């Protein structure tokens, strides 16, 4: 007869490997999300560190969850809200300065990126989040619904509206310049 429980060292090792295998690899994705929401590298880094710390503390519970990634995103979002409540303000996308890694090869490309950021800023917060999670992070509708705690239909509607608005903004802008 085989016993299904582990001794404390094996359990500790399992929890550590779970964190390293499932949670730690999310750090870059979480950082990009925090940076999108906070528009400040230092605050985004701090929020991710806090979320990862909580993930490590609750790693045993996370290992039992169906969607630990969703829990981590929700935790990050709560950390971002806390940063905002602490007096840090969102930076306007108009003020976005490309970092050396983002520096486009031509001025035309830089202007196009600025226009897209400007138009993204006109979307509602929900549309912006859904658009980012789908188009940049490549998440499925179901994953986005779980992360944002909304229905899958609401994800589809928000994404459709965001794409339609962006298309209209870009089309109207193209007509005005040429």
C-alpha cells in the first residue's frame, strides 16, 4: 500500500519547486502589466515584488488553485491600486518617452507609436486592459475573464469596442493628415 503524504522536507521542496515552476516565470508578464497600469518603472517593479512576495507566502494555497496565474494578476492589480491610493498618480500616455530598448528606427515609426499610445489613452480603462491582455500578452478570452473577474462575453464586447474605437481613431487621423 502506497502512502500519499510527504514529509515536511519533501513538501517544502515541492512548494518551492511549484513557485519556481509556475509563479516565478510570470514576473516579466506581471511587470509589463504593472508598467501599463502605473506608467512608472520603479512603482511597477515595487508592485511586482509585493505580488511575488505574497505569491511565495501563499504558495501552498496557490498550488491547490485551478488558476494560480489569475490569483497573481489579481494580487498585482490590488498592489497597483494600493500604489495609486498611496498618492502616486497615473502618468499620461502623451508624456510617454520611449526607452532606449523601445527607440524606433525612424522618426515616422516613433510618431506612429505616439499616435497609437494617444489613441489607446482615449479608451476606457476596461477596454484598455482587455485590449492589452489580448493583443499584447496574447491571453485567451477565458483567461482574461478570469483575471478581470468579468464574463467571457463582456471580454469579447470590450475587445470589439476597443478595436472599433482604435480603428475609427486611426482612420480619422489618417484622413486629416493626408
